[in-house]
C-alpha cells in the first residue's frame, strides 16, 4: 500500500452504533524518523486496517493533510503516526477546525487545544507511577538516565527526591565515557533508565560489563526503554494490559487497536471528547503493572493503580537475589585473611589483632569524604590459616566463599601464607591483587614471580642490611649469630656477615655453629644442642637471631633448657615479627620470657604523623587495648587498595580489571600510618627513609613493645634515641659484652640444663614425705595425744621452761618468714637472719666445695642425739638403769634440748634432709649427670651423695615421728612448766610446717608466684585457726602467736608486691611499709594485751649489785647498812612480767 493509497470500509458507523454519523479514520504519515527511530512499518498499519472491517480509513501524508481532512469532513478521528511534535502541532490545529479527535502515539502536551489525545500513558502518570515505586521500596538515591523528557520532568523528580541525579543522554553519546566518567564515580546502587530501546540496550550492556548490575544493585525501566534485551532482575513499569509487549511496533498496534476498539464498542457516548476524557485518560491510563525480568522472561510481580503499589509475586533483583537493594552508596567488595585458625594442631596466633588496622581504616574511609566518597568498602574476612599454609585446608576454605574475594585481597599473616595463597589462586585461575600487610620474606620481592602481589611490610633484605649499623650505633662490638637454613635465612645471614665485617663487629660463635635447620619442632633439641652450646661457650652477650617463627621461639626455649637465664642475653630479632610471636601464651612462655627479654628489632615506622595517630586512637577507642604494631601495616595495606580504587574510579578506569588495578596499586603513593608508602619500581618492596628501633619489655609479666629510637639511613644523623633500652636488671645501662659465669662449678655453666626427671623425683619424694607425715601425725594424735589442757588461771612464777616456750614463738616467726616468698629486696639482713634460724644457709654462706656436707653432718648428729634422748625419755632408762649415771645425765640433757631439737630445729633439720634430694639440674640426660643444687661439685645418685641420700631417708624416718610424739611429751615431763601447748595445735603445726618445707623446696625455686600465693593462703588460714583455737593455756601466749603470724603474712604480701614490680626499685618503699605495718601490728598487740590478757607469770627481782660494789670498795664501812639493804631487797615483793 503506498502512502497516497485510499482505502474505505464497506460498513458505516451508524450500522454499528445506530447513529447517523459514520466512523471514518484518517491516518497521517510523517516520512522522516525522529531521534533515529524507525517509522511505523506498513505491516503494522495493514494489521490495524484488517482489525476493523466496519471502519472507513483514509490515508494521507503530512503535506496533504489539509486536503485529506477537507475531503472527508465526516471523519471522526485522525490517527497521527508522525511521531513529531512540530507535525502534531499543525495537525492538531486542522483537527480542531473540523472538531476531529486527534490521537497521537506520544504524550504531545506541547500544544493543548482540547482535541489532542495520546494512546499511551501521559508523562505525568508515568512519572507518578515511577515515584510511587521509589516510595514503596524506600529508594531515595540513584541515577536517572533519560532522553525522553524535558526540564520540567527533571525538576519534578529532583524536587521529590533530591538524592536522584538526572542525566539527559541522546543517541550518539559515547556511552562508555558517560558511564565510566560520570555515572560510575557517583557510586550509585540504583539506576533508572527512561530512553529509547537503542540507548537502553547500550546502557544496560556496558553497565553489565562494568559490573554495575550485580548483586546489591537495582534497575528500573519504563515501557519504551524495556523494548530490548534487559538485564536479569530489572523492573519495568508498563501500562496495564501491555505487560508482554516487547517492541514499539507491537505497542503501536495494540495501543491503536485498543483505542479505536473502545470507541467502536461504546453505543452511549456521542461526544468522543468526553468519552476519551472519562475512559481513555482518567481510568485507562492510571493503571500500570510492575514487570520483573526473571531468567530472561517477563513476570508480572505487582501493580500500580492511582499511585498505590501492590506486590503480588516474588521479586528477583540483579545477582539472582530476592533481597531488595538498599538506597545507599555502592559497595566495593574486598577481602582479608585474618583469624585464629591454623590447619591441624599448629600453634594458634590471633591475626585479627593486627587486622584491626584494616577494619578501623575501612570505617574511617566509609565515614569520611577524602577518598571513595560515593562508595562503601566492604570486607569479607577469611579464616584460612594464620601462620601455617596447608593447600587442602586453604583451598576448601577459600572456595567455600570464593565469590567474596572482591576486587583485592589482603594476604594472611605469615609469608608462608602469602606465598601459598598466591599459588593457590593461580591454580584456581583467580586473578585478584594480593597485598601483604605482615609478610617480610625476600622471596616475595620479585614482581616476575609474583606479578599480582605487593606489600607494605618491609622486606628482610632491606631490614637486615641496616641491622649492623644499628647494632654498631648501640655500642655492641661482639655478637653470636644464628640463622635458619632456607633461602631467606642464608640471604639475610650473608648480608649480616658482610656488614659485620664492614662495621668491625666480631661474630664470636664458630661459623659451623651458626646454621639452624628449618622444619625443626620443639622435640628436636638434640639436633641443635651442639650449635647452642657453642653459642653459650662464646660468652657473647648479644645474640642475633636470623630465624622466623616458630624456630625463634624454640631456640629461646632450648637455651633455657641449657641453663640460660634472665639477663644472659640481649636478643636482636632479625625477623621483626619475632617479638610478637614470643608472647604466644602456651606452656613454654615462661622460658621465652626468661631468655628472650630484653629483645630489640628494627621495623618500619608506625603511627606516623596525624594519620597514624588517628588510627592509633581509633583502635584504642574501639578495642579498648593497646594497638599491635601490625595494625599499622594492615591499615596502610587497606588504604593502598582504597587509594588505587579511588584514582581509577575518578578517571573512569576499569577497576574491575585486576591487572589494571594491580598496576595502579604499584604507582600509588601516600603518607600513611607507617610513613611514606611508595613501592620501588620493578619490585614488590617499599622505599623507606625511616626505620623504628623497637624493644620488648615486661609490663605486669606480659611482653610489650616500645620505641627505643629511629634509624634514618639517608640522614646525617643515623640513630636518634627516644627511650633508652631497658635491660634485664631494669636499668638503661648497657651490660658487658661478655657474659660472666654465675656458676662456681667444676664444669662450664653452658652445659647446665634443666633436668625434668630430677625435678619429678624431687617433687615425688617431698610430697610423699608430706603425705606420710600427715598420716603419722593424725595417728599419733588419735592414739596418744587426743587430750585437752587446763587453762592457767592463777599467777605463777615463770620458769626457764616457760621462757623457752615464749622464745619459740619469736624464733618460729623468722622460720615461717624464711619459708615464704623471698624478701631479699626488702631487707637483706632480715632475710639472712631468717635463713640462719631456719638453716637456709645458702642465703648466709657459700655452701659449695663441701661446706654443705658439713652442715648435713651437723644435722645428722643433731638427729642422732635427738633419737637417743627420745629413747631415754620414752623408755625411762634413767629409772630402769639407775646404776649408770649417764642415763640420768641424758635425762637431764633431754629436758634441756628436746624443745630445741624437736621443736625449733624441726624446720631446719627437715629442710636440710630434703635438700639432699634437690637434683633438678644436670649436664646430661642421666640421673648420675645431675648435680646437687646446694653444691654443684657433687653429682647425684652416686658416691657420697647416694650414701647421704640413704642416711637422710632413715634420718627423716626416725626424726619426724619422734618429733611429733615427743613435742607434747616433753611438756608433760616438766614439773616447773606452767604454759602448756595444746597437743592438737602441736599436731596442726607439724602439718603446716611440713607443708611449708615441701613447698619451699619444690615450688619456691621454679614457681615463685604460685608458691607465694599458696603460702599466703595457708598462713592466713593458720592465723585464723590460732585466734579461734587459742593453742596455749596462757592467753597472752596464744595472742602473740597469732599476732606473729599476722606479721609473717604482711611480710609475704610485701614480698609478692616486690616480685610483681620487678624492674622498679621499690625497696625503700617496701621497707618503710614493712616497718610501719609491723609497728601497727605490735602496737595493736600490746594494746589488746593490756585490756584483755592480764599477766599470770611473774619473776623475782634480782639482788641490787650496786650495794655489793659499795660494800667491797668501802672496805666494810657502813657494812651494816649495806647488808641491811641487801637483806631488805631480797625480801621485796615480786613484780609482774
């Protein structure tokens, strides 16, 4: 059919409507397309014609429109297919002159004369439907892209939703540049497209390429922009009844047919204008449907009627999710491997402590506007290994959430984890930039081997090249060096050796003893004992450890086993992570704290300038604990990625291209937490102008890093000290280069090692003695001494036996104190006095070279005398064998010595006998290689020691039971004794004393803190028992027994404080506190005594010797007077105690 062709229907309108007016339709064609759109196809027009056989059609073009209308004045409708606003304006004027309805395909409201109507929804109704959808989903931000509407439309959108950015795009626009440089930097998550199908297709296609239509994002289209292949998850607002129309042609046909059909079917309305107003405009156009693209198909999921949205189906958004996208900033997914899990039974280290820097900088960026102001960083945290890489474990861990890797990944804590992760990603064909925050291995330097890796942590080769400069600057001239047998260790050692020669630092241990094999476990001490002994033999004070975790920890533990103790070494950690790893809390921490501190290392700058201080403050505020230095490198690793993303986004570069992102990361430069962050060209290493000299010190028993100074390799002043290094004695005075031996023994102290078998045997013997003693004591009490004592109620003359009982209280005070925590730091004289009274003679004299055995002989002699005296008393030999005066002498001697040998000497005799079994150090692995703790000139379990051990066993076997039995027996045999001690108390005292002796020998040396705590608890309970039970029949003695025990507890408490404050000189403060406390205790004691406990013992006053002198030197003058005075004095009444 040509455009001038005439077609007329056979059936007139009045036959259908019962009216006299025919329905005639004129089609006006406009030959040139607008906005690049194709004109309506002839086939579509033909289909419209054929749909209405009762309609008379007339067709004309734009140039003949006036002739057509005048030729057919009876026509009722002019269907305008021109798709041109200019043409519609002219045609509408013609139609108005003939009262003809003017139907157009678009919303032509530029010219309104009351006769022009659109077969599609009006702009206003479409806009209202769009705004209703935004309101329903709570979307108030996003980007609107349109080529259909004018400024009024844009003004109305932004007036309702200020968070919407509206852009007008026309055909011919460079879509790639538009999205890259304008759309993408805005970081939107929601996109609204109202364009022609061609533009819609181009925009959606490139947005999909740039991953702008992934999970978490949303897209809304209008009817026309949906006439293309749409992204899965898109929502399309369409006119009701047109939900499955997928092209403009189809829409034109259906819209035209529907419009004319409504006119044709209505018999009651004669005024077409009124009909269109009431039906076509008001009702028909206000109904919309919400169509969702699901699996490439259109699904009706809701409706929009008069601005009200109703969802009736399951929604599907981009990324195959039903979760409604949020109207927020666009998320940039990143990931980090930081947790606490290592494969198998490997040691656990909490890498999340260091990773706090990542999470804090993430929050700082998301809340600020410095970089990525329109985006949100989102980190997924993997826990796929911390220090140990296991391929099977890591692969299962990563692949479980492989979609969460994001645009870049921060590697695991150790270099092993970083290398393993890189290789795993290559195996899985995963290309993503990997940034190291704590990886220092030199293997990672190469960009050729690891093109998708870079780091902010300094490499070992860079650090170690500076170590010897720092060591020299700190005043060291000699050192012992150990390095591990891998590429890193050999490389670092070669550098250290080279610079040692350059700076004149002598390495004392032999070359062959410096190499430590990698892969050793804690149980492999024998493999390196020779190397470690040569380090010890070198007498070097400075120990440079060029080893990584966990080998560094094992070396410190093995040195402890070989006899090294606090202050023997100053450790220089060639691996910056070592100071962190030594603090891992396990069963061997005490060994590392003994041999590994003081320690220093060299690391990159931390908490630099305002940026670093802000990160430090944020971590401290957020996590309520001191930041780990690795938090600084983690913060910079995160900021490096963010800076690169910000650079690429602002320049419209494709940051989703992992290799382009990696290239940008390598060129990124900023001043971060660790100072200037800038990568060396052609390397994965940083360029650094400032290094930190960090030390390790103990704070409340916990290792803590502190800054000693800074090292600036490019400055005229290489080293600047900030806080002088704190050494083992708590001072800042550098110790001697060479270690002096603390052992006066016939073998080198380097051969001494802890002997666990000997320690176990000692513990077994001591606790067995204690257990047997408790059982025997209970039996003796139950069998013989379950008796009570009569209270002293009348005044009695004090006897020598009463005085001995009173003195026992005072002497035992010092003995109990000696069994408690060491108080040498408070008062050395008091400590030595207590040791002397309890025969802990090592605090007073040197027991080596046979002196200890003289003391033992004396003890054995005393025990022998005790056994004889007990036999005489128990068997009553003085009565049975009267003809031998020796037994009467022995009985007299027993009365004098039994309270001393059996009571006052119980603690020292038992201690000395058990000291013989104290063989918990050795120079070998056999029992006969162990030596006596009191005298290292004697080896244990052979020769003299074995003989003495046997004698000691039998001595204890006889002495202790006899002491328990004879303590109450002695007081029953004293006719002049008035102050009696309860047998029950004597039994309890025996148990307490035995327990304290065993604790002093076993726990006090190796576990001082637990020993002190248990001692205080036992003595506190013992004190309460004394006050409650009142052990003496004389209240004053019971009172002072309790008061003296309070003094012991007070001394023990201050001793524990002195130990906990190790490194701080508190001796004066503690001494004053001790004296003040004792004065208060004694003062209260006398006060209470005076008001509650009257004196019941008295003594006679002696003769005034001044009268004798006067008599002698006056040659008898006034002798009568003098003798009279002497006689009168002798008759004087007695005074109270």
